[in-house]
C-alpha cells in the first residue's frame, strides 16, 4: 500500500494550478493537481507543502485536508499498487511559480474549465467536491484506465 497527496491551489482569479503531465508514467498526457508520495516519517500535510514547493516553486500555507481517496488494486490497477491519497486545498501561498516543473507543464486553469481537461475519469467525479465545503472519503476502482466503480462516503 502506498500513500500520496494531491494539492488543489486556488489563486485570487478563481483558477486552480494544474500540471499537464509529461513524465513517463501512467499519468503522461493527463492533467492533475500537484502532489506526490508520502515519504517515510512524513505527515501528509508535510508532504503537501514539500511537493508543492518541489513541483511548483510555491510555498503553500495552512492547507486544508478535503478528502481521502482510496484506489484499491485487484491486479489490474493502472497505478501499480493500492493507493490512499490525501487531498488538500489552499488559497494561501507565497513565492514565484517555476517554469521548470519536473512533472510537466504548470498552468492556472479557471475552475469553470476543469471539466474540459483530459484526466482520469474519477477526477471528474471528486474534483468538484474538493471545491465544496466539508470533508469526504471516496473509493475508485480501475481496471487499466477504465473506471469500473466508485463510492463516495
């Protein structure tokens, strides 16, 4: 089992920072929120702050945990293992956006255009909920790149 984080960062113009992934992995060509793996002895909130700094050059402040997403692996998960992902949201940050993101190209996307991005099918389901008040948990089961089922708790 692996642990990860995603961070949705919103600017004053109601846009979210997204990465168009160019790294050679299962996410290549898709749009995702910045994030990454939780390292040994690291709290998820620490991971969120570290990953944002590494990938975007921005230092986020007071990230709010919005969700825990589970991605079981029944032998055909595109993610190669069972994942539990802590999802954070923040509007507070400092620093300058890097032009050299190791994962791909960074772009501020207006919230109203998020559903037009090429991403995982499950992201279309959970991303709008990240922007609503409250906390939730969800489970997404994939076979290859196809979403078989999901449950929101």
